């Protein structure tokens, strides 16, 4: 897994090998977990899950 943060586009991008349905579930769970441990993001920040094979986004959710 690779994780990058872009302040310019307000995104946290995680490159993970999983299908879209798994990625959507992971995305919402990861965002929830970040909030539970005290991570706070300004409105507009997004978590993107990207496929390592295609480089395409397979899920996005608000942080």
C-alpha cells in the first residue's frame, strides 16, 4: 500500500489492490477510523482509493 497526501487537491490517496466494492467499504471504514483516532480534516478533503494496476480511482469518500 502506498499513501500520498496532496494539499493542493485536498486528497489523501491510497494505492491498494482491491475491487471497487471492497474499496468503497474500505474507504468509508478508513475515514471513520481516522475520525475516531482524532484526525480532523477541513471540509472538502477526500480519501481516494486507487488501483495499482490501472492507476484509476476505484473509490472516493469525504474525510
